[in-house]
C-alpha cells in the first residue's frame, strides 16, 4: 500500500539527501532492482547513516520478502561483530555499497511486478535492535501488519499539500526514522534526510528546502533552541515539529514554543516494540498548556499526551491491578501496531497487553505522564522514588540545563540519591532548592556537576554508564 503511494507519484521528487533527489518512479524502479539482488538472502543489513538509498534498500527487502535490519553503525567493532554474527548469510550494505543501489537498472525479464509490500502481512518486515541502555540490545521483530496498522491509524492517504517536505535527522536504525519514512511517503510528503545532525545545518536545511514537517529527539531540540539567538528561528514554512524518544526538559520545550511561534508541536511517546508512537501531545495541547493558569493543565507540557487511535493504555499497580487516575504504576499498551516480540518470543500477556517497563500515570483526562523506567526507580529506606520527579525540579533551577538522578548503593538506606547536573550553582543551594519543593527523603544526598551527560545518539540517557561511574566515585 505504501509503495502504491510511491507508484502514483510519477516524476514527483519523494526523497532528497545531500543535494540529490529520487522521483517516485526512480524509487520504485530501484526498489524492484534491489529486490532482484536481495533474493536468496535471509535478510538485508543496512549499516550506514541516512542516504538516498535507505528507502531503496527498505522497499527492496520488502519486495524480496526478507527482513530489513538497520544497525547502529556507530557501535564499537566488537559490539557490531556480535550483531553481524546473529545474521549469517545476510547481505550487508555499507556506505560504499549504496551508490550501486541507486544506479541499478530494473531487470524487466526477472520482474518483481507488484508495487506493494509482501503479500504475507504476518511476515517479519523489519528487525530493530533496542538501544541497550540497561542491558544487551534485543532484536525486536516488526511484522508488516504492525507497520501498516501504525500508518493506517495515524495517516490519511495522499493527504499532504503540494510542496510539503519532512526533514528527518534521526538515524535510520531508530524506529522513528523508519516510521517517518513510511508515514511521510504514504501521506505524500517529500523526505529530506540529514546524514548527520548539526543544529546550524538543520536550520539552514529547513529554510532552503522549505520544510513543513520535522522530527527531532530532545538533544537535537535543545541544540536547535540554543542555536537561535533571538525568539524567532526564521522557519516560516515549518508547520509541525515532533519531538520524542526521551524526556525533554520543560524549559527547552517552552523556549522552543517561543522561537517557533507559527509551528505546531507534537510530543510523541513510543517504543521500538510498539512500532513507534502510542501516545502524542498535540499542537493544541501545547498551546493550551503554555497559556493556562490552571496548574493541572500547565503540567500537561510534561506529559506525552493521550493514546493514538487504535491504542489502549493501562496503568497497573505493583500487584498487577488497574491503577486509578493520578496513581503511578507500570505502563501497559495494547493495539494492532504492538509487536512486543523478540526473536520468536512474545512479551504480550494472554490479553495482548505489552509491558513497556516504564512507570507512569494517567490523569483524569487521560493524559499520560512517564516517570521513567521501572528499573530506574530508587528505593531509599523502603520508599520508591521516581528519578523523573526530582529531575523535573532540578531543571527548573535557573542554573541547571540537564539533570540525571541515580540511586547509588548505600549500606544504611539501601540507596543514596545522587544528582548529576549540567550547568552551574552551589551544591548546597541546589539541594535546598529541591528540599523546598519536595520532601527531605527526595532531596539528593549529593550534587555532581558535569559538562555533559552520557547519552545514546538518539538522546537517551545512559544510566548504566553513569551508575558505574558514580559507584566508583561515590562508593
């Protein structure tokens, strides 16, 4: 169905990267040619930054009926070797191989005729490795039906306006990069790829290409906001800016709303296993929250919004029972787009619910607030403490830009609270700032200033790395 959209585009440019473009007919012809090359292989491994050949490889694998597996090309040699060893016989596409996909001619005699995805909607379409911030990466399987469910539930076919263009800077091995390709092609927007993110180049590209839609992760948004000296980014065509993938500090969101005054903001929450977003905080929600005098409505800037069509969200307490409005518990999701499958093992329960391993709460109006991973919960003196609650208070401090709160082992309390912050200030004054706003048991035992926090390329905090450092220095 997505390739049907591409096929209908004719000579209209649909993908742009590094000053080059592919028309709809070019993309379809090269995807068919790639399918000939891929047949007989068990999978296609894509090991490169975003490139004009990325959609060619993805659709070529779909037409050939084999999984497409984009890998993190930034991994160390040994980590990458372990992942490659999991897929013996697979075709590996590195940067040097990609131009050949763009120059390949379609072989009419050996034709792959149908311009649609594999007929077996239950076949594995894509394998994505989770980021591995707390453990070894796991191979999440997304079948064709999961991808199509997300696209069909969130997009209207050919709904884009003429000239619409979507700027994508997230890497191709991230679920958001994959789904942005599918949703934008389905709706009829031209994709504009940045192979590497730079805030200045992002802004320049948005202006030059007259970008109307864009997607960033929180780290990117913070750098874009810092790049703009005044309260106007000068991007008059930008109608929609989506952000997500990790927690975004509220000061960054509030400044972004000021410097992109004509842009509708969307905060998206999802996981690899859920085929991208399951909840969004839309443009109207952002505007209402920013202008609200009601603290409950204003607090929604810290939420990830409400469930998407076709998705159910439930909060369960530690006994597995549904939690009431405003009560914190484990977040479970259900819907046609939800995979929750790792190499043949399903994590769905008997009723189809997927345990996200995130802790969160739903307010009375159905807005979802994510308080962090369940594994991140600090247990101090028998009390469960969500790092996110303390982090939100810390980043509200005028001298602090980012914060990460970690539980470090302690023989008396079980865990001590250590806050690692980016910015400046007096540690005692910062501790008092938190104590004045939260009770004493949630006040960090130590404040550590650093130039930056360890993160993945998509902006997720590497708590495991930070904990290892803190256990050494604060043992």
